[in-house]
C-alpha cells in the first residue's frame, strides 16, 4: 500500500505573525508531516523568508485557479478578514488553522461554526497557550482522577493578569491596529481581543467556560491611554454557568512588560500559571488539615498546528483548541465590540516614556490596580481609579468648618453594589480623609479584599457570612470557604445638613438597610444614622464621624449575631463596626490605660487612639490621586480617636494589617430578639497631625458626646451581650 503523502498546506498571511508560522512549517516539513504548497499575501516577503520554491498568490481564488488543493489552510491575517477567508478555505474541503480571535463578531463565529460542521472540517484556533501541558496538571489538581480533593481544593475563581507595554510603533504598524471599526468593517483590536487574548482564553479554559452558553454573566470596563480607538486597559468580569468567577485585568500601559499569568483560586489554596513559559506554581493553604503538594514546575507544550496535522493523520485523538471551545471567548469579544466606546484616560493620569516610535503611555499604579482587581474579582472603577467611571455611590459626606462658606468633602458613600458576592457586598464609607486630605481608609486591599473602608458587618448571622471571605467554623476549627455569603442592601437613605450650636455645619445620614442571606431571605433590618460635625478645640481642628446602628430580626424569631471569636477562634471576635486603615508607619496605638497592639487588643475602654504617618499611596495606590485639585497628596500624619460607651472590646490589628473595630460578639454570640434592637454607637475623631494621650484626653473632655437620638446607654449595651 502506498505511503500517505504529508498534508499539503497553504499559508494565508506571510508577514507579521505569518513569519512565525513559516518557521514552524519549516520544522514540520523537516519532520515529514507536511508540505508547503503555497503562500497567499499581497506583499511577498521574498524567497529568503518563504522559501525559494514556494509560489505566492494574492488570493485563495488564485490558489484554486492554479489547481492546488490544500489539505490544511492556515489563516494568519487581520481579525476582520478571518471570516471570509475561513469560509473560502472550507470550500477547498480543507481543514483550517485559524489565528485568534476566530472572527470579528459572534454572529460570524456562529455561522462559521455551522459551516465547519456542515463541511465536516476540523478547525483549530491559534490560542497557543491551550497546548500547554500545564493545563492537564491544573485539571488534575482540580479534579483528581481518584476522586480525592486536590492540593488547592475546589475551584472558586480564576483571574487573568496582564501588564504589558505597547509602543506607538505597535499601533502604527498597520492601518487596522488599534481600531474597533475601520471603514465600516469590524476590527475589534483591543487589549483583550488581540495582544492579551491568550490570557483571557486560558482563564476561560481553566474555568470550564468553552461554549458560548457556558457564560452566565458578563460585564466589561474599557479604557485607553494610547491615542487609539480601541481599549488598552480593561477589566472583564464574568460568571460561568457552573458558578465560577473569572476576572481579567489587562493593560498595555504598564511601567514594564511582565509575563502574564493566570491565578487559580481554590477553596484550599491557589495556583499560578505563567502561560508564556508554561510554568505552574502551586501554593496550598498551610492551615488545611492535609495540605497538598506544592511547588514550581515547568511543562512542555504541544504545537497546535502539529496537533491538527496529527489528528488528521490519526496520530492524536482530538484538537486541543477546536473552534467549538472558543465560544465563551467570542462572548467576551462580542461584549467588548458592542460596548460603549472605551473611555479616554485623561492626560493628568498618564505619563509618557520613550521617544518617537518607542513612545508609550504609562498609567501610574496600574500594576497594583490589576493585582487588586483580580484578587478581589472587581473593576478599576470599584477600586476608585480616578480615570475610571465613578464607583457605585450614593453621594458624599462633608463638614463646613467654622468661618468657612465652603464644605469639605470628607467621605464617599458607597452602595457596595459593585462588590463581589464573596466579599460581603454592603454600604460603606470610602476615601475617608482629614480636613487637609489625608486618606485614612482603604478598601478591597490585597490582604483582605472584603475589608471595605468604614462599615458594619458580621461574619456569622445565623450561619450566614456578611463579612466576606472565608468563614471560621467551630466544627472545622479554622477558616473555610463556604457558599454562605450574604449582602446588605440599602432600602432607603437620606442626607441632610446638620448645623450645630456653634454655627458649624455637618451632615446627617439616615438609612434603612436589609441584611439578605445567601438564600435570598432577609435576616436583619438595620437602622443606621451617621453624623459628621466640625471639631475645634484651641489649636486642634478636625471632624467627628458618629456611627449609630441598630439591628432587629427581619424574621419572627431570635437571630444569633456571632463572630470567629464566638465560634472558637481566640482573639478573633471582630464584627460590628470596623474601620480598615491604609498602610501606616511609625504607629502608636493606645487607650487611657494601655499602649501597643497586643496590650490594647481585646480590652474595653472608653476610647482608643491610632496616631501614625498615613503612607496611603503604599497601602492603597489611589489614595493620593484624585480628580479633586484640593485633595492634596493623600498622605501625612493623622490621628483617629475611636470613642464608645458600649461594653465591647476593641479589635486591633497593626503588624499584619491595619484596622480597628468594636467587637459586638467578642467571644459569645449576641441574640437579637424580635422587636428588641441590638444597638451600638462609635464616634471617631479624625484629626490632622499626631496627638499624644494627654492631648486626646483634653480634647475629649472639652467635647463630650452628643446625644444621637438612638444610642444605647452603657447599661443597655451591656445587657445585650
């Protein structure tokens, strides 16, 4: 029997990435797996590039007229040409290797998929990273063949991070580069659909999102700093039908180019895939009962063109990147294509480096924003990037100093609607600052993405987690990931000006909130009052934040309010009022009777002070960047004095991360009875500069607590414990 002839191949597109195909084809020809029949390009790169014996045509029609009948057609041309060329290639009866993305619209993709099925043709899409053998290892650690739990547990979410640089010459290299539409033709050349498309597709593949209907929810946020039409700095958030979150945060406006990576978050650890070098790093949770294997491994990769040739020859079972497995990616592309035009990042938020063709924009702090977006499954706008759309907000709070006609904005009212479900969505105060603009809060930090400025939250309300993150359970004796996250939503809210007897003006917020459990049923009703007022005593000038809240069962039965501490974690009784601080340096933490984190943590006292240098740009990259000219640097010395008449211990963290809370359920649950609210009140003095104990005691003595109208007396507070 005659030996089967190697597959005849036609390469459409001999320049650009086509030159990489020519190198690969030369390798496969040497292995006897294929023959290069011809090339197709309007611009012949010459015999030294495409080979002296390779005929070059300007169209596939010319290839047909020459009597050539390829077995495989490779399409390596601009995105907008893929669809028509692919259909023409199918008319040859050929299999197809199609560069990414497969088409420029979802409609074209659906039509091409049907045409390929009708022709019985194999179509491989050139997402080269899908050939990585690391993906087989990831599949094994997520679903071991023996049915056990792998080293990082069950898959929770996947993130794609991309920090690249693209210069002016990159977008000048072709008329279509950087366009969404060119002369009425769809191009869709954005950061997620072209340079970092492999990151998106790899993340989707790991999350199990392959077909178009594997995507349940999808949202994009598009920006650009380059002088282009398309997006170059983007976040994509989607949820698969299996409930896995996928977040992509990508830019080509970084300080420096780094290898992009995919983070796989499990219930018992995480893994990171550097897909350009096929390197996988597995990091199990050290506190897991049987921490699995970890370490760093570099894997091999199967070339996708070779895989197609091998499948044709019967030497491989299936295509690694078939057209049908790119439907979820095409859903992303379609969302980007049909979205509003990307927002231009304003010049004041961009710096330019390099000269001439090497010039490129840099978005300050973009690497830190990408890290936070991926880990927090969030967006640039939710993180407060000054060049992004405003986050979900209901307004601001302000105070008007004595003698001034102009109010000073001192906090943003965030609704929490844009917070990930596993981060305990809830209303919170964001970018709280001193009168001079020093930012004294952080939100969605890398160490605890569920820490949200100044908020009220609890980790255990009848078994429902309103705090976010992992849940500490008595049965496990540790923190575990559970599908138990609730959300706090605003039912009604009003803000009015609130003048005091001294003639200064603050504001009063009244809100009715509902605590909705993970099953969609309301557990608690909350009445919250927040007041701001200007404070001045001698040389001290600042303002006071007065937070007063009451929790009442929304069901006709008692509701248990608990914490990790009430569930057995010693010293972990956080919950209730909590203030997440940004990075602080040279911090002093003290009460009237104790000093230092360890000495103060868990004590009950009338007040607690934190005085420090608020180095906010390190803790939150945006604290010192604002569209408000008067905002200043966001950094500097400041003092916070927390005052409470309730008999709740203070929860204090500084060394690991900075935060202060008043613990509602320190080591035992508090039971909220129907019709009998559990009430708490914390007042906080927000002061520029550093204050010592003597100065604080004098200031507090001169400014006694006002009656807020719903504050619990110490006796009442104690009775609810």
